């Protein structure tokens, strides 16, 4: 009985000691790997989102520039037509 308990306690101690340290190492390695993978995934997602936002911003800026250019051209054409109409009326009145 005594030798049985000694045998079981020594085997448990040996297995537990080695197993516990191996379990701790495995847990630490798994945690490090998970953290690295999560960080890499987050960085990749952030880079992709930033690229999409930058591309969208560039497209929005191009659209705004085109709209502003069209508005400026329309305003200039309207002003020129108005000035020409006024000049025509002035010329008709004087002649």
C-alpha cells in the first residue's frame, strides 16, 4: 500500500511536473501565435480599408472637380450670353 501510494505520487509528480511545464509552454506559444495572427489580420484589414477610403476620396475629389468645372463653364456661358443680349439690345436702341 505504501509503495503503491509512493509509486502513484511519484508518477503523478513526474507527469504533472513535466506536463504542467509543457502545457504552460504550449499555452504561451498558442497565445503568441494567436496574438500575431490577430495583429496581422487587423493590420491587413486596416490597410485595405485605408486604401478603399483613399480611392473613394480620390474618386469623390475627381467628381467634385468635374462638377465644379461644369458649373463654372455653365455660369460663364450664361454670363457671356447675357452680356451679348444686353449689347444687342443696346445696339438696337441706338440704331
